C-alpha cells in the first residue's frame, strides 16, 4: 500500500492550483498551454517532491535536467487531458476522491501518513486535488477513449497464430509427498511403506506439511511451478513409482507419482480471454499516446527554456 501512495506523490506532479504562497501576478511562467500558465514555483515545488534519489538520498544517474523536462512535459499533458475531460463533461464524485484517499493512506501507522505528507510539503487537500485529477483522467480515457476500442475475433486468431505457445499446455504431473525433518525419519517412513502402509496414510501420519492432511496430494503442476528439486525428481518418475529420499531446504521428501498429463494444445476458447486482455491493453496504450499527441497538436504549447533551466 505504501507503493500505491508513492505512485500518487511521484507520478501525480500536477501543479495546477494556487497554494496561497503568493499572487499569480508576481510568479514567473515556465510553460504555457494555450491560455493556461504553468508557474516556475509550482514546478520547483513539485520537482523537490519527485526528484529521483537512491535509498541513501543521492541523486540518480538521470540528470536533473532530464527530470525537470519530463516533469514539465507531464504537467502539460495532464493539463491538456483535464481540459479535454472537462469538455466531455467527465465528472468525479466526492465519494470517489475520498475512497481513493483512504486507499492511499491504508497500511500506514497513525501519524506516519501525516509525516510523509509533511516531508513532501503537501497538505491533505492538495493530495485530494491530485487524486481527483488522476481519477478524472482515468475516467476520461475509460469512457471516452477506451470504450470505443474493439478487439475482433480475427485479431485474436491472428495473435494466436503468431504466439502459438499460448495455447500450449505443458506436461503436468500429479504427485503425493511426505516431508519429514531428518533423513533418519525419511528412512523410517520408507520402511513403513515397504511393509505395506499406503502412501496416503503415511503422509497423514508423518508429513509435516499442510498437504499431509490430504494424503500429501500436491495436485497437478507443470515444470517451473514448484521448487527446482521437485521438477528434477517428479517428472522422472513412472506411474505409482516411489522416489528415493530427496533433501531440500524444507526437509527430506518422499514423492509418489499419481498421474501425468502430456503436453497438449488447448482450444481457442480457453485462451481467448487472455489474448483479448493482451490486445486490449496494447490498443489502450497506443490510443492513450495518440490522444495526447492529438491534443498537443491542437493546442499552442510554449516552454520557456531559460526559466526551466533555472529551476532547482
């Protein structure tokens, strides 16, 4: 949840409103979006909030100039998008903002959240304004841009032809296991199994892991899902074959192969939703970039390089 709040404070550097720290008349302008100015002191304040540093507070390899340029370009894009959202009558409720605020502060200790805001030189009201802007932009894209994006059956079929591995279900095995603390314990369980005790009963009696209550049944799994030692052992077993004692960081294991599913092709219906999600995300990303470029071409944008360079 803290990562979520950092996203808000780092990615939402929107200096769109006065904070009462002076009149607009005596503040220098660093950029102009149509008739709307972006002020130097607003950008400076946001730059101090979002300036990239490492864990020890040292500036990162990305230069200050690059960061300031990216910040101003982001502010310009956000101004354009907010204006376009207003033009399209995109509305955000008080409840939407309050819910977002509660999510942003969730997981913080009492007083810690206020301390972070103070370190960022940000008030609760400013944070809520930034959250409102973020929600407005997201809602604009969702309702006015993304809602018009189709994903056709032909596109899904073409994508599947180009990424045939998506429909390939890998080989899987179903295995039971018994896990004990020492190699001596594992050897004792081996003797019990050879004397006629069933694997399921031995797992329920001796295994230390939760699956022991289910007779050690791990269900079906493919390579790469379980720890590497499982793959090395279990995929080499034959049906109903008992493994040798296998050590791992979890203890000492005995495995028994119950069943095996060979590699197979899944029908399109089983991967359709996954492919559609991938295609839709790609189209939405492209549509977002295109919309921003469209708005930038349609509006007069001026950046005062001298003023930008003086920001620190």
